[in-house]
């Protein structure tokens, strides 16, 4: 499967930086890295444990469940030189809190809420 994924990305998304392969499965990510080391990877998980795993793997991203994110988790990710995406933030108050923590990206089902929060 990793070779198929990397072939599809090379064919349909050849520009580096337009995609990230992410998974809860550490071994799957390592297989993607082995198939094509140019593809940025993200480890999915929760809190400090996911940050530690992502740092150990030396991937550029950690994707975290928003409920597991606080200032300490963000600081640990920054100390490990990781970028942070949180999922799935659908409430305005939660979005504002994630922005205050300084996360890099937010996954949402409610972009209208995020846009309203950004305007306030």
C-alpha cells in the first residue's frame, strides 16, 4: 500500500508541500517514508504521548485530537520542532482556544464558525 500511495501522490499531487500522509499507525508511516522520503508525514494521536512519538519518528507534523491539547502539549510539540494540526474543532469557543494555544492548522466540519471567530 505505501508504494501505491506514493505513486498516486507523485502522479496526481507532484508539488511538494501540498499533501501530508498521516496515520495513527507508526509502522504505516515508516513504510511511506521508506517508499518516498520526500512525502511529509504526520503522526495522529492524543496529547503528549503523540507528540513524543512524532518527535521520536522525526516527522514534521503531529495531528492531535483537540481535547488532548493544552499549553503544555503545544510547548512540547514546539520544543520538538513539530507543527500541530488539531481535529475536529466544530465549536467557536474551542477554535478560539486552539488559536490562543498557537496551533498551525485546524480540521473542522464548520468553517463558518471558524470564519466568524476570526472576524471577532
